[in-house]
RNA sequence: GGACAGUUAGCUCAGCUGGUGGAGCAUCGCCCUUACAAGGCGGGGGUCACAAGUUCAAGUCUUGUACUGUCCACCA
């Protein structure tokens, strides 16, 4: 296919390659394949999810890494999969049920779970399709789901082992309860948000005395659950009351007054009511002081019988009533405004209620130290700024509440014998009680926290607990790429589980990427209406444009402010590549490229572009190795646009017109080679457009055509590194720019051809100008080029100095001479300023003596050059001023 | 209350080990030059948040201040 259309149209192209990659199973590696192992597990998106921009960033970066690793000859495995997302998925299905007027309880557990599986069958592939849509080079044959059979087996194995080791236990504890989701939540599933509320000060009378203690509370509805008052042991205001009894308002119960240094004397009245069942700190106080535990709010947020007259009220209604009642009794001392942090469920945003109940826990306090010690020795966290956060979390970790009172998830493999009360924890359902031999075994109702199965992901996806070839070949994984928002939920827990069960950390590197925000830096959210839908962006601008944008903005440790305009902007880049390819194909015609000896290649422009390509190859490789995605993208961008398109394609045009077939074939070959290697560099970032162009590109007879996705990274070509020629090219470019500048600033039409006279500063410059005469005439649009040592230019000439080479363009006809004078003055002004600062430096003896020698030498050379330029320009200015006088004299 | 980041051109951001401040977009001027108007060429625009310190030399290193943002935390 040597013909491609003039504007790049992504849709059909993408469709074609997506299908091809999957069908050809290009990304399905074999453990026996050669090459260093390289593996990544996908951060499994929720099965209920739709691709959002954060996924798009995450997946793009992983795909860039995987494709690049493949190019470097590694044996790459990228495992895709989804997470069953317990609470989220259950919520979705419950909502669907609600439309039918049913609750999950109406169906019963089994039927409900059946229903969830059905739902997953029907809708669960959406997110997978979107991963496909993004062009991810995952191995679809190894697709996993956190609830599939293998992973369930892994979960049970882990649970039982941890239980037997005493690292999983069951106990009463105050946990975070979401009364809407009807389940316990782990500490990090609670989001704290500052809310405006009130602080009520309530008087508690002291038994057998006229005295009273005023305490402040933000939650008066918990008052019926009070079982003590607490003050600081050294607080003189209250010390005489410690040990006495206070009377609970309204209910009249007697409350001991205790002392504990936990109390902050300076806050409120320095006295505190203790409600052990409804506040985590009070719970701690209750345990420490052996207080009574009275639960007054139930798991639905309704007041229990223990709350006496308030039984049956919602906790909100109860709050109002209690405040009213206390006020009536005259014990409401004051009400003030207070802003304080209130916990919300991270799934449904309902206010979380501390709740005492029996739950299962993983003793993460025991597993944490090893996971901490692994960083950075065994696992490197990048950017490093997150290491401290990781440490801090592990240092202050509490045991992990893993039981959830929902139905969708891995059911806890524990059974209680109804007869003897024996608790049996086993991988397979026991048929008889090992203690009494009876068969009345009831399984735990609760399921495990979704993150429990996620924490096993790096090895469970590779087939653990079986010993598989995949595990042997690809565990531990090379790198985990994920957002920093799940460093605790997921990363730290995978570290603990990986170390405990595999004996090795699950990944060598952890790369934490930024959050994608909107153009003004706000989080993207549906309610703000500022979400950018990646699927829509792909449809509008093409997948490559989106991918390139995300890569270009993925600077380490910095959030990304994304807007649609940016994606639109990078679409231009994709199109630029497309058109550069069109130019190349057009000029190759039907001819196949004929390789020539690169170490002896002629033509400054050829030498230069090959030299620049070597630099780009090195830079891109180094950048991707260091996870500097933005640098890799930037290098490609600059090389393609600024070097290849802006210069090389223009410089090579005369060659293409040349009668000399040697010149022409040589240029064709270089053009072909540079484009080809550039396609390889860009392919990890923009897989589609590059694959399409690659496909259209002919190969020399000596080569077999492969597909781009399987093409290795281009080899280094030391023979193409030519610094001297690159410098010469820079000079030539300077000359061309000078001519253009003169035209533009003096309002001479770019189409107007001019006579350029040049007085070179050296033999090298002379040679460069002479040897590139054709290029100069074409690209700088000259009518004539005179290279001379004797400048016999008319006084009315524009002039420039480039690297000491004097350039003069006679100005004929209707040119504004004053304009040139102004231009020269501006140039001279700039020179003057530079020279001054350089001279100031050189005049400083301290600098001369203490600075490094080469720095001083460079400065001196610079000063000399500036001085030379200045002298030359001043001469020209003088002559020019005379020309103007002569003009006006006429 | 702790911890961490950020502050560079109108906007979004690069600037590695200190040595005359960069890119993209936007803006202005000129061009439909046979790959590309989703383009080409050229120009303008910055006491690098503020202050002190180290140094011959600071956007770059140190400390402090201000503002912005994020995360963690049991202030009732």
C-alpha cells in the first residue's frame, strides 16, 4: 500500500489493528520463550466500572512500558483482569432489583448471587472492551477475575494458613459501620470530610451534691449510651470529683467519673462523656477502665430499646429530641458552631457510624514490619516522595478488618458447629465437626473485603497456589504501575501477602502516577460535570492522540491537568506524522529502499539527521527505563516535528529533484530509514498510526517484512554519530534562519528570491556554504549565492552575523530602509547586553581564579565571539546609515 | 495537629549532578512554497512567589516566610 490519504482517519485503522493483534495472539507469551522476564499485572478495574481517564492514564503507561520492553527483547507478560468489587457490584445489582420492586432479601442469598453472576455475564465485559479499545497489549488468554475458581482457591488457602498461624482472628471490636451498605468498613474505606456541625454543652449533675460537670459533645444522640464521664487526672478543676458518680440526664443512670490522660484539658470544658459503643476513643477508654458497654444505635441507624424513651427513632430524630429534652430540663448550657471531620463511606458517602460488633481481622500489625523493611532494598517506590507515606502508614497500622456483611464476595471459609460451638476453618466445606462429629455446621455469613483477594493478585493471577510455569518465569513482577490513591488499600497489602506467601516481594518497582484533574486542577467527578470521557476522546480525536497526550503529561510526581484542547492539540502531532509518512512514501514511489553504507554516507543533511536520530534513540530508551514518560514523548515530538519535518524534509527536497540517481537513492534510503526507526520509537506511545504507516512502508529486498509490534528497538549505530557535521548543520540552519528573519522583519515577501552574499569566518564555513549551495538556494529561497572574502555589497544591504560569518543581502526597490536600521539597533542592543554581562564576569578576579578552567575558557570564547559580531554589525550599521542619508539627500 | 508536594512567559508545564532561562498552546505579523492551513516562516512576551544564607557564580543547594494543593490523624 503506497497510497495513504491526506488526513489521518483513526477509526478504521484502529479497528483493524485491534482485531489483528488479538487474533494473531501477538501478546501471548510462552514461558519458554527467550528473553529476560518482564511482567506486569493490571490494576484490576471494578467489573462494574467504565473506563475513566484515570484508567486510561494507568493503562497507557503500562502499555508503553510493555511494548517498549518487548522491543528490548524481553519476554513480556501483561495479565489483564477485573475485580469483583464486593460492595460496589452488590449496590449496582441491588439497584437493578429495586426497579423490579425487590430487595436482595426477597431473593435469598443464593439466588441473589446467581443474579450478580448474570449481571456480570451481561455487563462485565464493558470495561474489558474499553481496555481493548485503548490498544492495550495484554494477554487476553490469561484473563482473570478476582472471583474465578483459581482465585477463590487462592483466597481460601491464604485465609486458612493465616488463621492457623494466628494471623487471622475473630473478635469484638468497634468498627466503621455503613448503615446503608449494611457492612463493616476498614479504616481506610472511610473518608473524612470537614462538616459544619454543633457542639452542645450539657450539664451532668453530681450525685449527692450541688455540683455539676459540663461536657461538650457533637453527638447528643449517643447520650443514652454514656457509661462514664472522663477528665484529665491532673486537672485541678475536677480532681475532687474523680471517683464520684454523675447522673445521666433524662435517663437518670449513674455514671462513674474517671480520669485518663487521653483527655485534652484545653478543649471544650476539659470533661468528656464516654460512650464506649459509639466512639472509637471511648471504646478504648471503656476497655481500659472496664466500663459498661451499652449499644443504643442499631445497625440500621435506629435507636434501640436501651435508649429508653427514644427507642425506634432514627439517630437524627433522636438527636433533635434529646436536645429539646435537655433544654427543657435546663441542662443545656450552650450550643456553638463547630467544623469537624465526619467519616463517610467511600462507596456510597453515607455518614459512617462507629459500631461494636464481632468481625474478622488480619493481624497486619504483625505483617507490616517486613513489608516496610523491603523498601527500598527489595522494592523501589517511585517517585520517592511516597516512600515516607508508605512507611508512616505501616508504622501506624492497625489490624485490618476483613469481614463484610454483604453477600457478593469470597465467603469466609469458617464454620461453627451448632452442637459444640467449635469453629472450623478449612479450605473445603467440612461435612462433620472435627470435635464432636456432628454434621450441623453453619458457615459464616460474612464475605471478605474485596481488597483481600486483590492483595493476592500478583501471584494468584499466575496460578498460585498451584506451582505453575508462569509463576516460575514471571513472579515477582517487574513493576506495579498504579495511582497513589491506592497505595494503602492495595500496594502495601500486596507487599505483605507477597512476602508472606511467596517469600518474595511482588514487584521490583512501584511507579505511582499522578491523578488526572480538570483544567483548573479540580478532581474530575460526575457531580462537577468536568469529567473527560476517554472513550469519547478516542472517538473524537483517535486513540493515539489521547495516549500521546497522557504520556506527554505524565511527569513524575505531578498531577495532570487535562483538557480536551490538549488532546485536540496532540491530534495535530499524529497528523503530522501521517503527512511526513505520506511525503516519504510519495518520494519512494514504487522503488524499494536500497541500503547504502552509513559510515560513508554523504550529504550534510543526511549525516545530521542520522546523528540526531541516534540521540533520540538513546534518549527515549533512557527515559522509558527511568519512567520519565514525558521526556520520552517530548523527545519523539521534537525529533519528528522540529528535526525531521521542519528541516530534513525541506533539505532533502532538492535531492529528490536531482538527476543524479546516487544522490536520489541515498536520500530515499535515509528518509526511509529515519522514518522507520522513528516509527519504532513512537510505537509504544502511538501504536495504531505507527503500525499503519509501517505496514505501508516497503522494505529492501534483503529484508523480510515483520510487523511493527514485533520489531526490536533500533540498534545503536555508532558510525552515525557525527558531532562535527551536526555543528556544521547548525551553522547552515543559522544562515537560512537569518535570511528568513531579514525577509520577515523587513516585510519582504517570502516568495521573493534574494541575493545572499556571505563572508565566511573559516575554511570550514566556506566549504559548508559551497557544498550546500543547492540547499541554500532552495530552502532560503535565494536567487544567487556569493561566497566571498571581499564583500562588495551596496551600502543599502541588510546584514546578519552567524557564527562569525557575515551575511549581507542587498535591498533593492521598495524596502523600508528605516526598518532595517531599527532591526540592526535591536540586534546590537541585545549583543551589548550579553557582552556586558559576560565581561562583568571576566573582570572578576575571583571568577578567573576559582571557576573551573573550561568554564572560564568558554566564557572567554563567548566574549570574543560577541565582540566580533558586534564589530561586524556596527560596521554594517554605519554603512547602512550612510545609505539612508544618501537616500534622503535625493 | 502531623507529613508531603507545588509556586518559572497570558495558560499548561520541562529545566538531571549550580556556569548567559526552554517547549507546547495562546497572541501578533507575513505566506494556500507540489507531505501537512490539523500547515509554513518570523516576532513579542519572564528581577524563575518573597527574604536571608552558602558560592567566584543560584531557577537549580540550605534555612525561613507567604500562598495553593494533597494525604494522614482519636480533639469530644
